[in-house]
């Protein structure tokens, strides 16, 4: 765990908090190139009414607009372990390094997938903060749901 990883994860967490304020699932993503932030965004599935508008996909699109295929030299910071769709997009983009905070509740998906690329995965950066964001969100949804019954 490096200072740099924590610094950029804090920016991803700020993005997740913006998502939360907009009633989106609080997941944020940041992409850096040579230690400069070139994309920072968050989950927008509700706002865009598009189930594929995950933070990672949106961040890859933004970064690709700037860098094209140079995106492979980037690092992506995500508050939550990527889902299967986003892992696919990450593999296609060939981003070299992925850093994430909380692990997916369905288990460490990345361990189950045999990767044929040399992507570096770093997990557990600011894990507690990333986990509590997502857990609190779903807890509040469950409470609201029960109140409506
Ligand atoms: Zn995803």
C-alpha cells in the first residue's frame, strides 16, 4: 500500500459519495496516467437509466477519449472490486494496474478468473471506508423498503 494508492483512492471515494448523494450505488472510479488524474467518475446506472453505466466503464470511456490505446499505461482505482462486465472491459482496455478498496461480497471474483494478461491487482486500499459506503447504502435501502410494506 503506497501513499499514491491512498491519495487516488480518496478521490475515487469522493466520487462514490457524489453517487450516494444522487441515489446511485456508491462506487467511484479514477484513472491515472503518469500520476495525473485523467478520468474520475461514479456509478450512473439510475441517472442514465442504463444498467451498464458502471463507474469503471464510464471511466474507461473518458480515458480512452483522451489517450486512445495509451490507456493500457494507466492505473485504475475503484472503490469496489469490479464486476464481471467491468473485468471484461478492463481486460479489453488492457489497463496495466487495478487498485480497489472493498472486495465483492460474492467472493473474490478475480481469483476465480484465469487471467491471461499481466494486470497487477492491488486490493484492500482504504477497505473499511469503501465497505462502509456500500454497506450503509444497501442497509438504508433495506430499511426504506421495509417501511414501505
Ligand atoms: Zn461493473
